[in-house]
C-alpha cells in the first residue's frame, strides 16, 4: 500500500494527507519569512547514554544562523548553521526519545519544527572496558560529484557494537547503527579529495581504533542535488485522462539496494522544480521498477516539468532523476 504525505496545490484534496500546498509562491519575500523546517532528520543511538541526530543542510534563503535540537519539547542543543549533526548525551539507557530540529534565521526568526524522529538507547552494560575491534576492509567510491558510498566489515565486541562513527580527517561527520556496514556521505564538494575512517562504538561508549583510511576523489561538476550517482534511473512520465480528470503517470528504476545497503521506501516528486508529492510504500517497496500515478487537474494543455528523488536509508536525499516534460491532453510519446 502506498500513501501520500504531501502534495502541491494542484493535487490538494485528491491525496491522503496534506503537509504543504502550493508551489507558486505566496508573495512573501525570502527575507520576510523564517527558515523552513529542516528535512531528512534521523536519530540513531550511539551508546546507552547518547543519540546521534542528523539532518539535511538548508539551502537558499533566508540564511540559517543556527539550528536548535529538541528532545520532546525541550531544546537540548544549539549548533551553527554550517553544521547538520550533533550528539545528544547524558541520556538514560533502555529509553525511547523523540527529537526534532528547528532552524533560526540570521534575523532571529525561528522556523517550524521538523518531523519528530525517535531513537531508543540500548541497555547499559556493567563493567565493560573492552573496546570493539577495528572495522576491517573499509572501502568506498564516489556516488556522483557530491556524495560517497562507504562500506566495511562489522566489528566484534564482547557486549555488541552499538554504532559506527564516520570521520573525515579528525572530524566526526556521520554515525549509523551497529547493524549497518555501509552508508552514504553527502554534502561533499565536486572535484575534491577526501579521506574517511570508521570507528566502532559499544553501548558503554568504548570506541575502537580507526580503520584504515579510505581515500575518495569526487568527480568535477556541480551535479544536481546530493548523491547524484544514487538517483533513480530510467525515469519516464506521461499523462492520461479518466472521468474528465488528468493524471500523471510515472515509472523509474530505484537505486540499487545492495549499493545503498537498504531498500528505498520514500520518494519526493517535484513539478516545475517545486515539491509536489512525497510518497511512502507502506508494504513491500519495489526493487526493480516502480510506478506511480496521481491527479494533476482537469485542464488540458498544461505543461509541467517533473523529476523524482529517493530518500536513502541513512535519511539523506539522493540526487534527482532526469527531468521530463509532460503536457496534459497531449498524445503519448
């Protein structure tokens, strides 16, 4: 079963749940409104007393001065606008927490909260002073000009690995759960050489030595969005008419499940480069070919540009697919 989470003004009233409507602007200048809610928020337990919270960097206007991270309704961290992750510490073991993020503009205006995400800290371990083994055989490759895919062999630990920390040089830039052995690092620069290492962490906050460094050079070219190399491929778009209404019919090939270490369950569709619909598979998500159709109005001769991107297993967005142009009422190509 698929359910729609947000859509543009053209499809308001036709889909299941409205989150935002309208993409044509409301006459408000960028400097007269607060920042938008941060997207792609994820939370993963780093140990029995800490959770790593990440989100996508905001782009465009207004400029973000800093982000505020909330546990429930309480603000627990504030980070500069250039950051997009933080470790929340001093938590209780075996406890579920809910986190959200808000952006504050340079003028002091606070934007709306992001979607709330949850993470449960593992149970505490008594008298554990042994660190996990070093992650072995780390490897990686560029995934477009702004992202890199990393993988490694899982570490061993007497109490179990709680998470893996990814470092760029000496700086921790990412964290994933202990059950994962791959991730995608986004927000990189085209034509740039990077060095990544991986460390394993257990529930008692014991950290392994760093893995061997993985050196990756992103190809030149600005790309189109993050993780361009992981974008949906084979994207096609057409329209059909039923009972006097027009529908947009889409098909695409999802990013390879083995490459991204997971299956894509959520996509964002844009019309004329503005968010129109996000869809989530509630059942088994397609791996080889995906199709989707949604209502776009009753007027013939309306031309729109459409493209799609995938939400990756680590909570970040892939790059966009190729862009297609469709016109309601036009003959199928």
